[in-house]
C-alpha cells in the first residue's frame, strides 16, 4: 500500500476542516438567508426585517462577511454595500470590518496550520507564486499594510499568502482591521445612499470606488512586476 505523504495528509485535513465550515454555513444560510431571499425584491421590507432582528442581524452580517473572506471566491463589495444599506454607513462599515477581520484571522491561522495544502484548495500555484515577494521584515510589514490600504489590490490572495510568512498575528489583525476600513467605508456610504434614495450620491460614490480600484490595481500590477523582475 502506497504511503501517504505529509502534504497529502495536510490536504485531506484541510478539506475536512472546509467541509465542517461549509456545513455550518449551510445551517446558518437555511436559518437566516431564506427569509431574506424572499424579500430580495422588496428592499424596504428587507431593511425592516434586518432591523427587526436587532443584534442577530448584526451577528449574521458579521458571520457572512467572515465567510466571504474564507471562501475567497465570493466578492466582498456587494456585501459591504448591503451592510451600508441595512445599517447605515458607519455601523455598516464597523460590522463589515469586524466580519472581514475575523475571516482574515481564520484564514491566517488555517494557513499557518495547513500551509500550501489549504491555499491550493482555492488558488493555483501560479496565483500564489505572484505574491512570493512577501517577506517578513520591517519593510515588508509596511508593504503588506499599504497593500491592504490601497483599493484594487487582490486582498483575498494576500490574505492567504501572508499566512506563509512569520508575520505576527497581532500585526496581521491590525493590518486587516485598519487597512481595509477606508475602502469598506466607501462601499457602505454607497449602500447608505441607496437605502435613503439618494441615487445620485450612490452613483458618485460607485464611480469613486471604481476609479480608485482601477488606479490601485494598476499600481499593484506595476509594483509586483517590478518586484518579480528584481528578484
């Protein structure tokens, strides 16, 4: 019988952990999401429903925001807009930020535990190799923080890649909670404007978000290309 190597064992364990997470997500989705889907075409009633849930509504959005980061393939922008729509710009930003920080912390710890075996469930080796410029020293800590601060950078890939470094958990939590906040706030501002019927404000903020994301993505590509050429 062929002996299973260590990497394969880690992959099996990582997939097992992922199955448990999916089961929990499914249970929560059945409990909370189904009523929301029924109200999806009635925005005012959806907002009233979330409001009637009180702290459970906030807890649900925190949970979903955390799942979005762990799942990686789920875009976070629409969820942030929804948080702004349901809770207002400030509370919506806080709720989204807490959820994403929790999700990013879970990813960080899982990557520390399972390494590449866990990352490869979501990303190809080529994708991960594109962020091999991440190193742990004083300068790279600043770089990692700035990458999370700049709109348009691939924060989902970075969240997984940083777990491969020996960056401290405390600094990581600081980075994701503070670095993500400006872009989250812009999204929740747009959602708040949409909820109040200020459609011109909503469009203006979306244009700003799109422009900043495009600029940030361009800067990120140029910077990473430079890093790869100098490596």
